[in-house]
């Protein structure tokens, strides 16, 4: 059974809107109307990507940038009808679909993920039962948790330093760990972490029922440090900074 005529027209129209150069428009629709839809769809998507990924946009000249956007429209199949999810779809496309072109930097997918985190975090919601650590809490004795609005990230490239004047060609020898979080004023802040601090934040993020002291004692053992108190004291300073940033919480029933 052949496809109904109206469905054939729909497919032809959407194929043209995705890829005007590769697919001619349906003959039954006048060019003036086609042009309105074509420009509306492209300009909306291009504008959203340009505003959502400003660093990536700065790395491309106009021709290469528009070629990238066209490739996204042509080859990506969205999994959501929501316009605000275009950024996430773009990141997934770069990671899983996009075939690297000569103008693409090797860090493109990681940089896109990093830039998208700011957008995603700005609209994320924290559950009402999350309890921040209080000023009087003994940070070593609480059972710490990480704010749902604080995300631990890891990258092969120094994405937080990349720009038009800094474009590394090779991945770093060691990963770059970042903590991105929303501030009480609803801004977005990034904190670069060393490997030990990143590991502590990871343990806090996945903590079930252990005190901060217990987590630091685990790290001490893993490091084989000769003086556990040095690690405990360093960990306490990290906990104090996290509390100051209002991303350190405590489980109910813990703390003094």
C-alpha cells in the first residue's frame, strides 16, 4: 500500500527544510512560503546554538559555523519536541553522530558539553528536602551530601580555558576536574579541582551514611599518606570552602 499523498508532501517538505541544497521543495508549495519556513527554522536553531555555545561560535568563521549548523539540521533526529532541549541534542549529536571535519577542533564535543552545563544548571531544580550544612556544624562529623545544583565534571581538555586564543591540539596528560554549581544569586560558578579534591567531592556525591571524617580516612588509606592528620586538615579546608559556596549539605540527623 503506497503512502498517502499528504504524507509524501510532508516528508518532502521536512526533508527540504532540513537540507535545502540536497532536497528540492514540493512543487505544490510556492517558493515564497517555503522561504519563510526555511529561514524561520534555520534562524531559530542557529540563534539558539550561537547564544548557547558562544565559545564554540568564536572558534569558527562564518562559513564553517553555518556549515556546522546545517550539518546538525540535516543529520540529527531530535528526541524531544522542546526547543530548550536543542542544546542537549546538539551535544549528543557532536558526541555520537558528527563526523569530524577539518575545521573541527579535537575538543569540540567536550567544549560543547561544558558550555551546555551552564544552560542546564540554570534551569535545574533542587529537591526541597536537601539540607545545607549550617555554620555551626562540625564538618568532620556530619554525613555530607553534595547539592543537587553542584555537578562534578571531568574532561580530557582544559575546556574552562579554551577560547579563540587558546586552542590545544592534544588532550592533557591528566584529566581536568571541575565543579560547576549554581550560586545563591542564581549565577553559575566553576571551581577547578585537583585529583584528591575531585575524589573527595565524588565520595560526598555518592555518600550513603558515612561521616566526612570517614571519607577522608578512606582517602588517607588510598594515598598511603604517612601523616593522616595532614589529609584530614586539608579535607576540612575543602569542606569549609564547599560550605561557603553553599553546595555542601548534611543528611538529616547529622551534625551538631
